[in-house]
């Protein structure tokens, strides 16, 4: 596969530097901090694509709260999606009342779990 | 590379590697294509594997498999926001029939067994589509590459991208699958032993109901690895939608529950992950598990059994892979890879524990859809026991406490009916 150059360049090595200790009760780790624990190789192309006009009309917008990585957000009434940090579970596709253009990242890209 | 294989296997999970292992042993020219950068990179599950199928198939299993700990204590905990009631079975479990493992590492080991047996496993390749000629599957495409084989074994996992293209199954509905999130927390081996009162190599499997899912349908889990803890929450997607659960933060609330916090406060989180789980048992299995030139194995076929107290999938996946391999061998001998020829796979499944176990608990998934088990019972039980153990000037007997807590939430008749139903079906 010729287009897989750079597959070994894991862009996120934070998995090697875990947060020191969990500390006192009530201290929640933000989703950003937790995604920082996952090793990713980010592809240049998104593997999940939203159709703006469909999302704009969507009332339920379940994606905003079911995505375990909180990658769907609302800005000025529009749904924004960041494919970087995708945990590749498929929850958004199942929950979405529309047809979501969902796929896995290309081979070798995306999350690299070590303790899955 | 217009090479032709005896079999192409999509996905190096337990199902795909089971099929590959057996086919390689038969001497078949087999290739497993895995989209992860390495074997195991995309695999996520709770934490426990049942041994029997692996032990039968792989003679060196006990000596070699990357076991974190053998399960010695089984726990079920019902939780409300402050308290927890735990039922524990301690047994010597001397048969050692289940163990805790990291699935990424376990599959990596299985991959090595496949390679030792002469099979080829190639990571970093995602299968995009099937090649069909006159309705018969002849191979796969991955990017610009095409690969041909007598048969394709679809072990792609829970998201049915390829199986949908083959017309073998529809996508899952929100009431058929759950989303699981997991945090792995680093402690030391001694700390794990001390906290859970375990000897070396012994482990705890703890399931939770109630608070961990914010009383939605599903549960929490905790498994003791050697020097880490796997802590997770699994919620059926329709229930997460109905209760508007913020799935991305649910694990943090669970981890900060006083019962969990006191266990893990000295630990450091080292990984966060998410994955889907089939929840429907027998009803989630597609009508046709084979087509012309293709078979479905593992999660994509829905082979997961949730009976409330235990959840198993990895062993059923592996076994379905073995049965698919047996079928492919027979089809090879007959020179016929048509749907009719491959349909003996469905017979083999029906005569195996994959179907007998799913059949035995076929009413479990309906029962487990009863919200009272997640919402009402954990809360009432915690409240009743707390009152019963509280000594004061107006101490009361259990029955009046129970009736007070049930008032407006649960009738005696409903409770008795639920208990009978649970005992009969789980």
C-alpha cells in the first residue's frame, strides 16, 4: 500500500505520560485530557462526513451527547464535527436519525489502542 | 498483486484469527487483512475471556496466553449515587475457566499463533469493498489493490460495512447495540492485590447496576488486570438517547463514585477507549450467515451473550471462526463455494454452544430491557439496607422500611413478578 507513508509517525505520544494521580474526589478528567491518553495517527482526510444541509434541519441532534469523544459540537446553530480524536466506535452512526456518511479511517490510521 | 488465496479474512479479531488459525492448520493459503496499524490496535472489550474453546483448539494455551489474572471472585454491585450493595461469590474456581486479559494483547498473541501455523496476517490494510462476479464474492478491494480468493470470511466486527455490501445484514438499530467506554488505570501489582484481597495471579470480575449508567439500560464493569484496572460503562444506545446521557463524561461520574474513588485514587489513567457491543442475543443474528462465497463470523454476526451476570463474546467469536474454517474446508473439497454449500456453517453453529447458549438465554435480552433493574431496584436496595443497618432510636424492621421505599415507585406484585422472571430467564 503505497499511500501509507507516515503510518509509524504516531502524532500523539501522551499515552506515555499519564496524568500523575487521580487526586481528590470530584476531580473529573475532561474528555480532552482523556483523548490525550490515546495514541492516534491522524489522516489528512476525514473518514466521517456530515452533510451540512441535513444536519442543519436535524432537530434531535443525538450526536451532541452520545459521542464518547464529544466530537460533535454546536456553533451558531450548526453542527461541527472534528474527526481527529475519533475512537471509531460507530455510536454516532447508529444514533443518527439521518444517513450518516460513516467509515473507518484508512488502514493504519486512527486510534492505536494498547489496553483495549 | 493479483494473487489468489484460498481464503481472505477481513479483520484480525478473535473470530477472524480463529478462522485463520484452523485454515492455516489445514494447510490452506490464508490471509487476514487488519485495518489496525498492528494486530489488536482496534480491539476493545470489557475484560474477561472464557477458556474452554481456546484450550481445546490451542494445546499450548495455558502456558502461553497473555493472561492478566484468573477470575477468583465474582461480584455484582448495585449502586445509587452515594452507596453500593455488593454480592460476592468467592470460590477457588480451580477449573480456571475464565481469565482477565487485555484484548489488544490477547489478539496479538492469537495472531502469532496464526503465523506460526503458516497463516499470513497483514495489518494496516482496510478492506473497502467486495469483488462480486455474477453475484458470487470473488475477493476484496483495499484502496487500489484487488485481492482474490475462493471465499471471503467477514470478521469485520460490530460495524457491518462489508456485510451490508454483501446484502447479508442491515445496520444495527439503537435498541440492538450498546456503547461501551473504558478507562484503564495504572496501579501496582501489589496495590491491586491489597485492595481486592487477592493472591498473585488471582482476579476480580465486578459488574455494576444503577448509578454507573445514570440508571439507563446497561451496566458498569471493573476487571483487575495484573497492575492496572479496567473500569467501564456500557449503555444501550436507545436508552442513552431517551435519558440524554452525556456518554463522553459517564465514566468520570462512575470513577468518582465514593465506592470506586477509594479504590482507584492512587492510580493514573493510561488509556480511554470506546466500542459497540451487540446486545440482542439470538434476535440480533441475521437470517443468512452465508452468501455465495462469503461467511459472517464474530460480532458482525451478533454472537454475544449477555445474561446479566456474565457477558461473553470472545470465545463465541473464536468458535464461530473455527466452524467457518471447517465449512470452508468441506466446500474446498467439494469445489463448491455457493451459498447452498456454505450453509452447512449455519448447521454447525446450531449444533454448537454458539447457538445452544444463545438459545438457552433467548429471553434474557427481553428481560434485560426492563428498566426497573437499572433504575428502581439498585436505588431501593441501597436505601433499604442503609436504613436497616442504621441504628437509632426508631429502628424499624426490614419489611416496613421496604414498603416505605417502594411507595409510589414499585408494587409488591411487580417486584415478585420481576424476581421470578429474572430467576427463570437469566
